[in-house]
C-alpha cells in the first residue's frame, strides 16, 4: 500500500487558470511569499496568550463541535471502527480519535492550517497511532498541480518531501485563492487586540501610579529659613510612620502639609472603548457573548438566534473535519481487512436542538395530516 509511486496528475485534472513559472517548470506553482510564515504563526499564538477571551472562544468552539461515531451495514466493521476510535494512541499521552480531532481543529482554527500523520502498526494490522505535526516542522506546497498538496519536512539542509504522503493529513481552513495557505480564525484581530492590550496596559500603569498612593510632604520653615537637619528629621519621621510592618503616628512641628499625589485627577473611564473592542473580537470569533461570560443585555429571543448562528458555525467546522475522520477510519479498516462502506455520524450539538427538531417534525406531520383530511373532504 505504501510502496506504490505517486500517480501523476491526469490531463483532465489540470487547472488552466494557474499561472506557470518562467521556463515552464512545475517545481513551485505558488510563490513562497503566499504561504504562512513562522512569524504569522507566532503572532496568532501570542494573541491567544495575551487575550484570554480569544483563547476561551477557540477552546469552546473545539469542545462544542461534539463527538461522532461510525455507522456501517457491517456489524464487524462498525465494532472495529468503534474500538479504533476509542483506543487509538494520540501523541505521547493521548488516547482516542476524538482527542486527535480536538487538537487538529485547534490548530486549524488558530493558524488556518493543520497537518497530521497516521502511523501504521508494525504488523500492518491497522493504524497504531496518530501524530499532530507542528507547523514549524513542515511545509505545505502544491508541486505539479494546485489540486495536489504535498507536505515537506524541514531539515537543516532544506526541505524534503515526506516518504509516504498517503499517511499524511492536510487541511486548510478557507484556503485563499491562488495560494497554499488557509485563513486563520484570528485573521483581522491583531489590530483590535493591540488596542485591547494597550487599554489594559494603561490601566495597569495608572493603578500602579494612583492605586498605590504616594504622598507629597511639604515643609515650610518659619521665616523662610530652610534647615536641612529639620527637613531630614521630618523625612525620617514620615518614613517611620509609613512603615507597613507597624502603625505609628507622624508628629511634626511647624508648617508641614501632606497631600496625595494625583488625588485631584480621576481615572479615565475605559468601559466604552473596551466594549467596542470586545464587540469586534466577539463578532470575528462567531460565538455568543454569554458563552464567554460577557453579561451584555440580551433577550431570550436574541439568545436563541445567537445559538442558531453558533450551530451553523459548528456545522461548518464539522464539514471541514469529516474528510479527515473518514480518511483515518477508512485507512484503518482497509488495513484491518474490512472494505464495507460506512458514514461518519455526528451527535446532536445539544439537547435543545434535538427537542426543537422533534417539535418541527411533529408540526410538519400534523400539518400534513390536516392537508390530507381537507383534500378528502373536498373529494367527497
């Protein structure tokens, strides 16, 4: 299975609208600057670390995608697939195909790209483990045809193609036209996230200055004659009075005034700009605000509509994951000696959706019954 050479692109599958490099070669159809760089991936990773709201939203989207099962007319193949989904090894410590799918989707949402690998058993009895590749260790290219993506492994002397491309999984989220790169869910957020972090950095600085109260002690000597010894004595006494490990009074003689530095200035209100920035972030992530702990005013009807929109988003991500799941299970079943057809069936996103679907089917059935009764009456 893995020793066969890669078949060439058929003439009927050649894309006519792809520009060819100078000289007519096919070594690299797309320019190198049209692939995601390491700096972009580091930017998206830093966004998740710096803005907890973004990290929480991606985590919830991954978990809300839900679980799946394999349905087949062959009971034996269905049992083999169920056991594989439950017990396959993932990375160094994970277990279960669901764990791999969660990591795979997390990378797909964060970077717009995800690469995985199926590792067969030594005896060829099936897939022994799944590995989620780090994007910095691989490079995705379109050599020969834009319809055929090839994964290269980065090494010290350059990049070399993987030996068994049949075992490598590649996904691009909303692949940009004419490029070998996906679109991250976080694209467009660096600008507004920078404003968000700037506001909080200003809050931090203001609270360090005004929150930790500082005092200005002014000594006005009698007759305008300044005495350095008196000033030093007042400073020492004030320092003793402000010690955190004891409580004592500050007593002085003469015209001494104490004022809080910055007491006449008010802290700027940041609620309005923060709300505006958060609205932009939430709109890009496509998740209802109440799922992120944002207590914005929302009616029950509006919450239902937001839940419906979230359901459509999750269906979109399920459609992107289903070919990967199908290919993994199909490869394992073929190596296990099972060639029966099967389908990937997702569980309902939540119980509320199942109840609403059942109510809709009941209403349709009742309407159909009334239509038939009405037709029968007119027929008589």
